[in-house]
């Protein structure tokens, strides 16, 4: 289906563990965009995956400026929801970054998708989720 590889957008990329997992699972990744602001995590990513396209702050990313994304991955900061923290929920500004994930997901799924599998198609295509 993706003979030339997939294009990935990783939000809150950290040191690109998602990229490592995709490689180990045998996915051919042709383009990997990463949203990360921690300079040390970005340095580790660039050492291990020098072709990574660093986009920086997720709040500044416009999906229309990117190639068609086949896979969106990432886990937004969750300190505001942690029992170990103050449990500020969405009052913690880091927790509100979840909505950036949703914003970019909506921007991507509103684009024509003639090759990919959307969430609604998962079971139809025999993928057990």
C-alpha cells in the first residue's frame, strides 16, 4: 500500500521512541516530522535519526504546510492528570497541549485519504484494535 514508505507526524516526540518502534516493527518510513521543544531530546533524535525533520513547538505547526501524513503518533504531556502531581487536569497548561493533538488530527482527517486506513475502517480491513 505504501511502496515508497509512510510519512509520519510525531507530536511530543521526545527522543523519537516512536521512530525506533516503527523501525523495529519493519515499517518503511520515508519522512518523519517531529514536534519537540526539549533541545536535549532533539539532539538525541538527530544523532540516532539524522533525517528527522524537526518542527519545534506543536502549537506553531500547520498541517497544510506538511506532506500528506499517513500516521500521526504521540502522547501529550500528562503531568496535570497524574496522581503524583497536583491533579490540576486542564488547569495545567501542559495538559491543554492535548488539544493540539486533536487540532492536527482533525486537520489531517479532513484531507482526502485515498490510501490510508481511518479509525472507522480498522476492523473492516482485518486489523484487530
